[in-house]
C-alpha cells in the first residue's frame, strides 16, 4: 500500500477518537495557563489516563472496525502507536506553546 | 499457478469444552471451498484461527507458493507457514459475519482504499449509483453487507474467507453475489461458510462439514436424501 493511503487510513482511525481527545488536550492547556508548571505532572498523568480510557473504549466498542484496517494491511499495534503518539505529540506541543505565550 | 492454503492440527478449547480438535482443510486457488456446520460448531472460530487473530492451543496454517521458494534452499517444501495472515492482505483477506467498515466512510472512499473502481460496484449493484458519497452508517444492513462482500471478494489477494455472505441479502442480491464469486474464483481461492446451505452447495467446488470438532469432505445431498 502506498504511503499516502496509509496516512489516510491512520487519520481515519484517529478521527474515531479525536473529538474526545481534543477537548481533553485543550482543558489541559487551559489548566497549564492558569496554574503553570507545578501541575505539569498531574496534567501529563491525566492525559495518559484518558489515552488509556480511549484505548479501552475503542477496543471494546469499535473492535469490529479493526478488520477493515487489517484487511488493508494495518496491524492494530501500528494503528495505536501512531495515533496515540500523534495525540500525545499534539498535547506536548500545545503545552510548549502555552508555556511560551504565557506572560 | 495454483496455490493451496492448508489448515491442520488446529486445537481450540473454550474452558474444558473442546471446540476444534481434528481439523484438516485445504483451499485451492481457482476453487470455492464451502464450510458447513451447525450453530456453535466453530466455523467462525476456525476462520479466525486461519486468519490468525484468534489464539488457540495449536495451529498449522501454510501456503503453498512455489514462486517464492528458492530451489537451492533446503526449505523446498513449498509450504510457507502463515503465523499471522492478517498482516498479509495480499495473501488472505477475511470478511467477518458483521459489518466491519467504519460508519464514517463512503462507498467511494472504501473502493479507493481497496484499489477498486467504484464503477465496478455500481455496475454490479446499480443502487450504489446514488449512494457513492453516502456514509456507511446511513446505508441499510443489506447494502452494508454488499459493500463488505464486494471489497473483500474483488480486492487483490490469493485467498479470501467469507463468513455468512448470503445472510441479510435478498434473493436477487444473492444471485449477483454468486456470479461475482464464480468470476473471482478464477483469480483466487475462496473459503465460504453460511447457514443458507443450498447456496453453499450451489457455488462450492468442494464442501467440508464441521461437526464434533472435526472436518470431513462431504458429498452434495441427493434429491432423494433431501426429501428424507
């Protein structure tokens, strides 16, 4: 399978939990803006916890859809590692941005 | 060139209850292999074990593919073990008995993902002319099923396994699916199971029956035996 097709599939999978994940990331950024670095550890653990919940929810309620990706050659481990990695990168990037913009 | 998919030495238990114990099944390219059995005999489990996504006590699944074997090599048995076929869609694809396509996708997008021409789907099933940009979740159960069958059967692969393809379809749609299977068996091997036995007999070149954890090659029922 061609690279753009793989990216398209990964984004489709990411979209299945993006609407849950984005508000969490935004709330974390907001809290970081308010309270600063003392709560960084708490925010990181909170984000990881919600990622764990997402993983469990999708694995339970959308497990049928994994056959779609498998039939196209995308293993579950690749789907999860790329999308959760992307999600975490977005979270870190937003916190860095918040840190830099904060007066 | 003919390829053979062999599944044997498969053992599966649910708790203390043995489900599969003496399995030997072969599927050849250019042929349709039927699999029959009552509810709960393990047909779906067997397909999932062949596909590699259901753990079991023991499992041997091999693919005879002499093209990829170096004759100077001592491994000239032509049998390539397939520990995780679900990672090799060019060898095996599997259609489960439920809709597996994400609801947010459209028939057009699905065909693109599977490298298929949407016009092929539309000419086989004209109702999709107006549905090509419709989300899958908005389609009827039968239409979803048709898409599932079409993409798995038509996409390029050496073998496909279809779990209950005829269920949920109308008689006209079933006839169309049978025609597609007949056409596609020229390019691949097809393993198929369904509760609608007559359709399995109609399309299959050989039929296995799964009972008491064992597979046996079965002859078609004669008109006389059907009356009994």
